[in-house]
C-alpha cells in the first residue's frame, strides 16, 4: 500500500457512507484527539481504479477522518493510503 497527497474533493464517497454517517460521539472523540495531539489517529484509505488522468479514488475506510479534515479543518489535500484495484 502506498500513500499519496490527494485533493479531498477527488475522493468519491459511496452511498453506504453517506447513508450511515458516524455518530456524534465518535466524531467528538476524534476531534478531541486531533485537538489534543495535533494529528489524526486514523488514515483515510481509498481504492484506486482507472488510469492516469481517468483515475478514480473511492473511500473504503476513514470516513470520520475525511469528514473532520474536510469540514472542520477545511483541508484541501490529505495524505491518503491508496490500494490498487
């Protein structure tokens, strides 16, 4: 598995994640961890499909980290773990 600095808006969020958002307690605990330590405990993991300019990145793990990075910290890019399809 390799890592890549990826624009968060390039990550596709599946309907499963959209329909089952993390509960507020889980989000609060992860936010607190970032505030206390200055780093994210869990990674964002995506699966890559397609080639070069037509590559697609679909989230498979780390939805809570994704939400906090994008919505709370307004990150444009994030170091993600990439799994090849």
